[in-house]
C-alpha cells in the first residue's frame, strides 16, 4: 500500500498536471462571474447572454492559460518522456525509447528550461497555448452557464449536484470540440525538439500537419480529450458550486 501511494504522489507527470490544473482552473472559475457580468454591462445587456458568456470565457481563459503556461509546458515535456526506464536511466518504451530521460520532476523542468532557454523557453508555445485555453474556457463556461440558465429558467430541474453534473458533461463536449485543433497543434509545437522535428513557425507547423496527415488530424484525439475533460469537469465544477453554496456565496448565477 505504501509503495502504491508513493508511486502515485511522486509521479512527476501527475504532480505537474495537478499543479497546472489547480492554478489555471482556480483563476478561470474565480474570475469568470465577474468577467461575464462586466462584459454584459459593457454590451448594454439587461441580463447575461450567450455573447457575454462567450467573450468572458475567452478572456479569462486567455489570461489564466497565459499565467499558467510554464506549468503547462512542464507537464507536456514530462508527458513526452513517459515510459519505462532501465537501470541506466534510458527509456525502454514510449516516444523517446532509447534516449536518456532529461527531466525527473516539475521543479527540474522549470529550472532547466529557464537556464537553457530563458523566459521565452518557459512560455514556448504561448500563442497556441492561449488559443487552446481561451477556446476551452469559452466552450466550457458558455455551454455550462447557458445550459444551467436554460434549465432553471424553464424549471426543468432543481439546482443541485445532479444538474451541475449534467451541465458539466455538455460543457466537456463543447470544450473538447472547440479546443481540439489548438490542443493538437500546441502539443506538436511544444514537443517538436524532443521528437526531432523542426518547425520554423506555427503556420509552418499547421501546414505541415495538414499536408502530411490530412485536415482531420486536427481532431485526432478528440474522444480522448473529451474522456479526459468530462470527469474533471464533472468533479471540479459541482465541487466549486457546492463550496460557494456552503460558504454562503450561493451557487453561481
């Protein structure tokens, strides 16, 4: 049991993924209601609309993912080196099979990348990362907020965990659909040096992928992305809603 818990808590990819998700999601969930209401006011709306939800989702997503880019890059680099390691520290499986593992934990990735590439290395892939983050955020917040508002307005269900989970599943579908292309391009761009590929620019990366693997490549992995997002949203968002309610703030309106 101890060995199992040790393996889970000391897993470098898991730790970096948790750090990235906690930081970015905390910013998005915390800032979204204020950003939406401010946007609605600036648009001259008497009540929130899909437009204000979408614009607010884009904005908070872009800001949160920009701030969390170093964690996201670290997570991607650690993920690229996933695989079994022999006694000499060389990978015996995975995408970098036969190569020595360069990174062992989150702190080492951030430190090593900063020393070798500077701040630009920590924020490598900022453009596709922010695009992915803003589209994911807009897809999630707009569909979740709009579905929840529709259900409450037409009195289809009572506000509570069941409704929040239902809205979260719909939000995961929309978020995955919107951000899948940017997610794939961002991953290919960030891991290009490790994979021995060289793209001169993001445009070159996109055109090369389309030419070599076809246009549908941009939705490769959609199902895996949805399967990854759905349980995360179905746990994190209802918990956030319940936490707000328990603290006396009330459910997100």
